């Protein structure tokens, strides 16, 4: 196979994912793109009997990405962001509104945060993405 130097694949220079591999080299641990993280988290919730429902309410812009239903009647809103990103001001406002109503809202921008939430909800060991 071709040698992989800093994530750049000389055999496939048009590979649009190469910058994620560079990121893996520059940061400790693995930082998944937002969509990958969201899909992985949803699968892990489903495997444990919960549901991670895509939450896109009409007329309520800035709502968290997923409505996570945990067996036993627990409901948590989860916002997924790219590594190092924080919610936009409107999203922060929505999160605050939900918290004021007594709901839990979590923001996940890295694998470690997703793992911590899964461990807290289900108290078990979790496979990484």
C-alpha cells in the first residue's frame, strides 16, 4: 500500500477526508466528524434499547440535534458539534430554555464526551467508533 504521510494519500489526492486523518495525528485521541459522531452515538443508544431521534421541530430554529430516550423514562437532548466547536448563540438560548423547563441538554463535540454520557446513562463499557 501507499505510505500515508500526515494523513495525505498520494494515491488518492482527491480524498476529501484526508484532513480528518491529519487531525488524528495532531490531536491525542480520535476526533470524529460531527456526522460520524452523531451516527455512532445513535447506534450505541439503540444497541442498549434507547432511541436517539433526529429532532427538527418546525418553527423552533436552534433546537438540539437529537432527542435521546433512555429506558426507564429518561429524556435527554443532545447537540452534536464538530471538534472544538461550541453551540451558536441561538442554540445556547434554546438549551437554556429547555434547562429552565427541567430538561437535560448535553453538547458533544468529541468521542470522550459521548462515551461519558453512555457510561452515565447505561453504566457499562462502550466500544469507541
